[in-house]
C-alpha cells in the first residue's frame, strides 16, 4: 500500500476552506483534476454520511467516486473512505482507500494537507497525485480569487 500527501498554503481562513471541503456546492467548485466542471456532487457531511462526486476529465472520460465520512471536525479535519464507482484508476477498482483533509490556521490564512492513503501501487499513487494536485490547484485559485 502507498499514499499521496499534498500540502497547499491558502490565503483564506480555515472556516472558509472547510466550507469548500464540506458541502456539495463546495465540492462542485473544485473537485477533479482538470479545469472542467463537476457533473454532480452529493455530500451528507456527518460521521456515517455518504458522498458521491461525478466529474469529467480533459480526455472526455467520466469518473465517479463515492464513500462514507469517517470523521468530521469543523473546521480542521474531514476523513472519508474512498472508492471508484466508475472510471477512475483501474488498479483501484473494487478497492477502498482513505482520504483525509486537514486544515490548520497560519499567519497568512490556512495550510491544507490532503492525504490519500491505502492506494494499491505506485502507478495508482502517481495517478492520484496528479489528479489531486490539479484539484487542489483549482481550490487554491478559487479561494484566492475571492480575496
């Protein structure tokens, strides 16, 4: 098993960052690796609640992921199970991994740390690193446009 850890410094308050991590409207604004809109997002953000996000990548393929919220600690942490329900990384089909998003206050705003753990191999790690990198770039740009 392998994992991806990405960190972004964002010029926005932790509560503002957390809002985009914890609502269907927020997820719709930044999820997915490419500069394309999310097709649908659902999020019942509570321990035991479910999420589902469907997006299209730049190559035209549609992908859908879903899971359950394992921890919700506003405005500092969300943890969830993660599985591909369609599309996604072939190595991860029928597998469940874990996604954790942590927000920490800094002097200039927030530090966001994303950890996607329990990925099956290096190819999956590389694919998820690229996908999450693009998504976090969109999230950071969105929040900084609001300044």
